[in-house]
C-alpha cells in the first residue's frame, strides 16, 4: 500500500425526511443567503425542492435561484450563476439534484471569489484557493459529486468537457441523502447511475499497486451490493431499501475511500467524457460502452487481477489452468449485467460514429495533462483509438 492522506470532511445527513435539516445545516456552515441551483424541474415534482425551501424559510434564510442546469452541465449556466450570486450577495451554494447541478454549484463557488474567468481554474492557470461553501440535497445516486473532490463542466466554446484539478477544498460542506427522492428516477437514469458508481470503483480497483487487500475488499463489497440492489430498484422503483443501498454506495464509490493507498486508472472516464461532450449521452451510459472495451484491451497486462475481479465480484469459477478464461468470463458477465439493466453496449447504441474517433482523440489531446491517460496501462492516442474501435 502507498502512503496517503484522506480528508473527506463532508457531513452526510442520510435518510427519509432529512431535507428538513437544510436550513439548520446552511446555518451551521456559515450561510446567510443561499443561491439554490436546480436542473430542469424533477426536484419540483419529487418533493425535494419544497422540503428544502420550507426548511430555509423556517430557518429565516433568504434564497435566490438558478434553474435549468442540464445534464452534462455547460459553462453558460456557470457564468450566469456567478453573476447572479454576486448580484444577490449570496454566500452559500445549495445544489438540489445530481452531479450536473452539484458540479455547476461547485464551479460557481470557485468563480465568485475570483476576478478572472472561472475557466482559468479548469485550465490550470489559476489555483483553487478560496471558494464559497457548497451544500447538496441529492436526488440521484450516480456521480458521487456529493462527496467528491472533483467537478466536471463543458466549456461551450469548443465543446470541451473538462474536470477541474482535484482538491479537497471543493468537497461539499454537507450532503443530504434521502433515498426516497430517487424513487422518481426513470429506469434509464437509475441504470446510468448504477453504471457510473460501478465504474468509479473499477477505476480504482484496476491498479498496479501491491498489497491493497483492504481497498480491494471494500470495492468488492460495494460492487456486489450495487449489482444486487440495481435490479430491485429497477423492478420496483419505490424499493426504499434498494434505493438506500444505491445512494450510500454511490457516495462511498467516489469519495475516494476505496482509492486510498493505491494508484488509480481513470482512462475509461477520460475517454467517456469525450463521448458525452460530443453526443450528450448520459455519463453512465457512455461508461457502459467504454469500460468493457477498455477491460478487453488492457486484460493481458494483469490477467490475475481480472480473474480475481471475475471470481470475487461476478461469482465466476476459477479456472486455475487457464486464468485468462476466467478473466474473460468476468468481463462477459459485466457486459451481460449492463445489458440486463438496459444500458447501451456499443458506440452505435448511443448514436456515436466511428468516423468521429479522430475528433475525440484530438480533443482529449488538448486537455491539460492530455496523453498518456490511465495508470494501470498507459493509453496514448493510438490505444484510445483501438479501445473506441473495440466498442463499435
Ligand atoms: O434536470 P432534471 O429535471 O433535474 O432531471 C435530471 C437529469 O435529467 C434527472 N433527475 C435527477 N434526479 C431525479 C431526476 N429525474 C427524476 N427524479 C429524480 N429524483 O436525471 C438527469 C441526470 O442528472 P445528472 O445530474 O446529469 O446526473 P448525474 O448525477 O449522473 O451527473 C452526471 C454529471 O456528473 C459528471 C458527469 O460527467 C456528468 O456531467 N460527473 C461528476 C463527477 C464529480 N463531480 O465527482 C464524477 C463523475 O465521474 C462524473 O464525471
Ligand atoms: Zn463517473
């Protein structure tokens, strides 16, 4: 295991009805006036918006509102939010929704105290020093932004989907996780979220670091729980127990507990961001296409790790004489699981075209850090091209 520092200071209030604590928690973390950040309207239909605004009113905390954040959030709403936040003199961002809304709130919180263009921070030209505090009321178990040190925004000019440099400073002050709000999710969004949280664990699981049993076992427990809960939530969207498992798993998958002390990969995420930038697909759906193709491509690098994954996560029988057979069976079961929950498996399933692959690799090359990507196996433009062709 490698040396590490793990700092995850978010307060999590978990369970049915916890949104009634919104006002109290904003106060606890120093907020006097809130900018609410919401998406296209689901929060007004599932009760979360009403619960939060009632709690703010009860606590005597005024609020303004930025609405209409779309999935794969774009820079225009960040600029609009920075202006609004300054004009209304808000000192606290409260996101009600999923990763897109939370990331917009995080980007606004970085941009308000900075005189220049917030994108400078994403481009690595300005460090993240001070930010406004951010709170979250989560309504979809997926991206894990409620506990994460990252934030992903698409710059409209050039359609560049980039993450900001990772930093503990942007972890939310608090996150309210009420699984009942996720019961209104369409099946496709539930499944995309499930895929994303599995991918967050897998990006950490496939490592070259030795002696990482504790985080291997943590990741395996989470993956098995998610794999068991997903069909239950899809069959019965109101299954509170399954929704609760998924919601807490989504946070644990990405606050980096499972990544402590080990080198992490993240190639599949980087490749997927080019897909969702170009085709506006759900992030989890893009991962369903990329991740198994990446696995096939890198499998020869460490057959035994893939065989372990197959046996411990997918209950495959170990073929000691032919570990590669076991390893491949694990990937096949992962694909079958994705299919069973309604996820796409190929580029064409999400409307992506092989002729756009050079555009995607070129765009990735423009990112700070660009190539090579991935730490389990280093991926250059040619390897990224091969992986995307495997996903055709
Ligand atoms: O806009 P509304 O009407 O709210 O609808 C949303 C949206 O269309 C809907 N939704 C959310 N909660 C709902 C609901 N519909 C019915 N009932 C509910 N309870 O779901 C749709 C997707 O929402 P979104 O916020 O986009 O989902 P998700 O949480 O998957 O976030 C995806 C974004 O997060 C980024 C992704 O790249 C993508 O841009 N990521 C952020 C990360 C981070 N900051 O740590 C890490 C991830 O790897 C990821 O890259
Ligand atoms: Zn993700």
